[in-house]
């Protein structure tokens, strides 16, 4: 087996395993250097985290910035985000001193005793204690201190949209209003910091679900207007072909006749994760057959038996599950109906979409329909086809998986009562 591109899909990649995207890395670096605060906008599985990690890795080699990648998907409150940021900054001694300077004003002898704190878990507990009662002022002091560091700082909040969905989840109207106010305060606070510390602190926001639909749904769009959108698209067909050729070379496989074209036609959209997942299933199939040849028939068979089977379910099921994180329950039902109609019929015409919304007897069904279609397009499920004057699936793979998953319960809109 020759050295070269490894077929790693699922976790983020960098270095030799980071394929293509050099243009995007250079552009993202340029935007950061120009002092922009950035919102990475992309469908899921196109490699947002890998792009940022690789950009940070290359920027680290310049030794000009502090680069903090803060995963906030497990955070539920603003305090959680501030603690997570503090913990990520601590490995840099210069930043650690600035954070401890803040907490030493709340705990006498904190700096002297910090050596006895020991594990990161205990340090996290101490940070939480220090933020108790006034996270805004103390968090502002922490980030203000960081802004005085000897180098500019880039802070990436990965999965901030997931954190916000947790913060905004309320079991009743009163609880929801309280949590919405908390989200408004947090995002407004963050917006203020971005303006106050321009050039010294630069922020990147990204996530597996879109930030824009979430803030729009809760009436908070005004809190993110300072973020500059950075669109990240799936690979071009040519890039996907180059990746498949590089993988075949490393794993000593040979494409026979139209096998590679057949694979790409089945995918329809060249999301890096899907390209590599398909190759991974084909490689396992070759090993079982003790063969290194990939024919169009092999591609078609593996597509049906692996890509669309329960073995592909874990990777694709999140297309269904993530709707629960961004939509109300009634809206989720409509989204599932719209996607199933599109998968079974091949297209979703505007009149059919309205019939589906009306059949659910939703309050303000037209407004709910607009919101759901906006999210399905923003997050890469559907796109508008000008020629067909209808919505269609962006990914042929997701369409086929969705049809196989939901077609048995499909009822045409005209037959619903």
C-alpha cells in the first residue's frame, strides 16, 4: 500500500489527510488577517471543522496569532461557553496568566493555589465558581484581558448553533421567554465584544446546523449582523474524481470501465464525507471478494446493500434527527412530509407543498411552510430547480436514502383528510 491520502471520514482531518480546499484555506486566512468575524455557512458534512482546523494549523506555523478552537456543542449556557474558552486558552502561558488575573480578584490567593488544583476537571469547577453571579462582567473582563495579549487571538466557536438550541429549549411559554431573553443577552454581549476588540479578537462561528435559521426563528437575527458569511460548498465533480483516484492509488484499487462515473452519478452532490464513505464501503467489499477491481456493477450493488442499508444509517440518519434540533414539533412533521413527497415524487411543487401544510391544520400554515422550506434549503436538503419550477433534493444519495426510509408510510397529498 502506497503512502498518500488516507480514507478518513467522520472525524476532522488536517495535514496530509486534508484534500483540496487550498483556495478556501487561503481565503479564510485572508479574511481573518483582515480582522473579520466570520460565519461559516455550509451544508453538513462538507468539512467545515476540517477547514478551520487546517487553516489554524497553517496559521500556527507563522507564529503570529493565538488560535483557540472551542467546541461548545456540550454547552448549555453563556457561563459554559466562557469556561470552555478559558480552558482552551490555558495551555498558552501568556493567555493563562491573563485569565488567572481575572479570577485572582475573586479568590484570594487563587494564583498561589492553582498549582494544587491539578486536573482540568477541577480547574473547570473553579472557573465556574468564579463566574457565578455575573458572567457578563467577568466574561467581558476575561476577553478584555485576552485582547491585551502580545498577539491577536482567533477564537472559533464550533457548534455554537447547537449550544443555542439547548439554551433556547423551553417546556412552556414562560420558560421559553426567559431562555430567549438569555440567548438575546448572550448574543448581544458577544456582538459588543466583537466590536470593542476589533483586530485583537477575531471570531469564527460554525456548526453542523445553520445559525441563521435558528436566530431567525427566534427573532434574534439582529444579533449576528456583524458576522461575515463564508460559504463552503460541496466538492466539484472534478475534485471528487481526483479524491477517488488518490484513494484508489493508496489502496491499490482499479476503476473498471465507467465505475467511477457510476459512483459520482449515484451521489449527485459531492459532499466529501459521502464520497469517502462510498469509497470505504467499496474497499471493504473488495477485501471480502479478494479483488482489487471496481466495476459499475460493484458500485451499484454496494450502493444498495451498504450505502442505503442500516450500515449507512448512522451517517445519514442525522439528516432526519437534526430537524428536531432546529424546528418546532409541528414543523418537524411538515418537514418530514415535504422531504418524503420530494423523495417519492422526485419533485416538490409549490401547490403540493401548500396542500401538505394545510393537511396538518397548522396555525399560520403559510408562514410555517415558508420557515420550513427556508431551513431545508439553507441546510442543504432541497434546492429550487428553475427548469422544473419545483424543489428537488440536492443529494441523490440523501434522496434515495430518504425514499427507502419513509416511502412505506407515504400518502399522496390528494388522499389526505
